[in-house]
């Protein structure tokens, strides 16, 4: 049985200002093929013993004029009794900055340390025995600052801080380096969408699949990531994590509504110009203010 959603190469549709989009995406277990990412394909093995049910829900708010599909399966004489079942879980959250502000790269002062992982963005919170095999991760960044100083953390089988698998930054977990902002698609990892504008402002879609290096767990797995160093950034984040586990699985939270899944509106050049105007006024409104002058002390 499939639990949750697969989601590949798409940002969720919203009402009002147009924010829905789709694009080609190519990885080993999932793909969104031409034209414009409309052909959504999954090669994840999804074993079942007594039956399977596949449902398609139209949550777009309009009629679908054309829809077609193929479902391929193989009948086997028997399955191993402990063979895990495929699971997928969607999450979405608007994260909050720290009281001292969005102090990334220590531009506002000394940085603190995250020593619990409690405020991390959650990819998956699993109870049972199985192995984790990957994630699609969608970052909408309202700032030009780099969003990816957040560390990934795997808490396996109920372990306390520190986790046994503690990463060194978002780009490192996704097998890239040095604050990337270019399209790159490998069968196991990559950037399927980047903003292509100033800095890291806007939407990014990164993915990693553990096809040859799954993360095994016997009792539980809590997988999360910081939103900026020490969780200091306001970001609009969403993800779908994928894993196999023996049943029964813990009850999932209800899938958020279409309205709750709606991405934040994009930050554009007018918004940035208004920020600049506020900065100029805060610095005396001089006619030749450039933008990086330091206040006199």
C-alpha cells in the first residue's frame, strides 16, 4: 500500500496569484518527464501480499480534461514474511527565525548552537523496523542569503542527542558542495529546480535517494534538518520522504488541505526595492547611499 504522496518535479497549486508549476525531473526511482514534467513516473518497488489499492484525487480546484495511466505489477508465488512495505510521507512548514534574527553566516553577531534538534524541520518520524531510502526537499527562500547551513540529523532507534548520523550542512547531505545554485540531476541526488536569480532567493528543489546506502532502523527513525544554522531562518519548506518498513506503521497525521499546502507568494524586485527604501530612511535618506554603509557608532 502507498501511504502519502510521491510528488516529483512539482510545486503545489494555490488560489489567487499563480504559483503552481511543474518541470522535468530525472532520478532513478522517480521522474517527471516531458512535456513540462507532466508525465509522473515511479519505479519504487511496492510489494503487497493480499491486495493493493491506488487512488488518484483531483485537488486542483478545476476539472481534469485528460488523464491516463499505466500500472505494472508482477505476480509471485510468495513473499518473505518480513518484507517491508513502501511508505511515503509529505510535510510542509513555515519555519520561524530566532529572536535575535536571521543570523546566517554570523552577519548579525555571534551564532549559537543547536544541541537538541527539537526545532528542526521534520522529514520523517517513523515507528517500526525498516530502512529509509530518500527524500524530495523543496525550499522557498524569501531572502538572497544562503539557506543551506542546516545540518541533517538521523535519530535511530530512540537515541538521544547527539544523533549517530549528524551531517555538516544541507548541501553536504544532498551530495553537493559550496552553496550550489545550478541545475544538476544524478540518478541518486541533485538540484531539479533552482531560482536562477539573485543569490538564493526563491524556490529550490533538491533530492537524494539512498538506493545503495539505505539508513536501517530496528525500532524507530526520526530524520530532520535545520532551517539554517541553529534553525535561524524563516523558510517555506516541504518534503516527501520515502522508506520501507514492516507493518503495522504508526498512524500518519492527516494530509494538509490544499490551502494549507499553498506556497508563500514569491518575493520580487518590488519587495526588495521597498526593503532598500526602508534601509535608506533608517540611514538618513542621503542621496548617494549605496547600500552597505555601516552606521556610525
